[in-house]
């Protein structure tokens, strides 16, 4: 752990051989193993950060990650952003698109300050109440 108690990221694959002492069992290392795994760029950790692993695994089973290349291969069809009320919801704990980056994007591209909610990239799974409250507030 870093001095500020924030886990540092491991940027490459590593193998650790963890040998317990006499009279103990492999279970002894389970908390250390979890800490080490959390530092590796596991897609479930990066993309689904803040979501319990069983829920993240279920999200993957639902098949929602297959994306069409059409969005990357098709030019934007409009000359300007439509004249409609636009909101930008920023997830404060997103490890996929960091908050500082998205604040800058919202300001530069849309000219707005984003509304912020706690949670990671998949906030609808990690903080559905907070997200719903924010969305409902837009109706007022």
C-alpha cells in the first residue's frame, strides 16, 4: 500500500508464490491475494469498479459488452450540436474515464459543467438510487 493507503496499480502481470508458515493453510493469504488482484488491470476491476464481483460477472453474462464498430466508422452527421437541453453525468470514481478528463471534455465540447454522482463507470449498477435521484431532478 502507498503511504496514503491508496492501492498502487500493477501495470504488468506478475506471479507471486505465497507460502504460509508451519501450522497454517493457504487460506491465510486470501486477503493479500485480493489486494494484489485489485492492483492488476482486471477488466472487472477497471470497468466495473465499485460493483460486487458477482454482479459484474452477471453483467458480462448478459452480453452487453459487444459493441458495433459502426459508431467508430461513421462520421457525425450533424454540423452542430442540436439545440436541446443537454446534461452530462460524471461518475466520480470512474477508473475507465477519469473524472478530471471528463470534466474537461464536458467543458470543451459541450460548454457545460457536468453533474457528478458517486460511483464507477457502470453507475447504474453501483449507485442506482443516486443516479435515479439525479435523473428525476432534471424533471423539476
